């Protein structure tokens, strides 16, 4: 329970802490420089620009935090906040995580959980045709003679893996479901379907790389389960998939 709680709050705590550290460093440098010889004109300009940048960072982070429980109505503001989340705040938190020598896996999980909250809050009432359930090829049984890539309809429903259940679920809820064998195929599937929201299943690393690659799109991440090790006959919680899709459509 303690590990799960930390994996949820780790990312936002580290971003907040990194902003506090940056604020302390900037104020400390400004005060020390002023006390020693005062500020020259160019120094005052530099500190002024840095203070404005810091205030912008803090204000943006507060808005990102608010977007986890309140929908951002302005498309331009939502786009800006997503860019900040994936290109600025992600790196601030990652560097602090490395500095404290914390687990990368728990950091990735916290980041994905945080992004999921934003996606759930800001994208609801989606038509079922605009939901893409994107699945990894490692869900399929290694003994299967049919390689299910692309449209999940190719599955012959032998029941040896979770693909058959996922196919039945997708047909019942009338959402697009597809299996991607890699990043290039995932991008092609997204381009073909043009979804309004993506529910993606994969491991920690692939989900982080995928959500960052497709940062302009709302991606809800679901971690697969690996009873046989990574990338081999993995499984996924159907209840978690059902929860996410029911929230969107």
C-alpha cells in the first residue's frame, strides 16, 4: 500500500520540490549578488528575466495540477500545459529522481498515473468510434500460429491468451482495438483511426516513450502484467480496461 501511494505522488512531489529548489537558488544568488556589490544594469535585467521565467514555471505547474480535477476549457491553454508537462516538468522531476537515486520504474509509474488523471478529467463523452484500444503484441500466446498485428479482428479466439477476451470486449463496446508490434505500427494505427482518446496497454518504458511521443493526443496508460517476464505472454486486467473505456464513452 505504501509503495502504491508513493508511486502515485512521486512525480508531482518531485516537480514541486524542484521548483522550490530553483526558487531558493535564484533568490539566494540574487540576494548575495546585491549585498556584495549591488546589481549592474545587465545583472538586473538577467535577474528580472529569470524571475519572470520562474513565475511562469510555477504558474504553469499550478495550472497543470488543477487540470487533474478540473477540465481546461481553452484548447490553446490545454495544449500549452501538455507541452510543459511532457517537455519541462517531466525532465525536472526525472533529474531530481536521479539525484535522489530513486527507482526509475516507480517514477515512470507515478508519471503515467498523473497523466491518466489529466486525461480522465479532460476527455469524457467521447463517441465509441473515436476510442482506440492499443495493445502490445506480447499479450498474444507464443504458441499461436496466427500473428495478430493491426486489427484485432484477426484473432481466431482460441482462448489461449487475453487477445480473445479483448476482441470480444471491443466488439461489445464498439471501440477500435488493434495490436501494435512496435512504435512505427502504433503511429500508423493512430494515423489511420484518428482517435479522440487512446487507451494504451504496455510496460512502463514503452508507455512513457509512447505517451511522450504522442504527447499531443490524450493517452490513458494501463500497465500490463508480466507473469512470465518482460515482453513474453503478458496479461492485462480487463476490469482496468473496462473502467477506463467506460469513463470516456
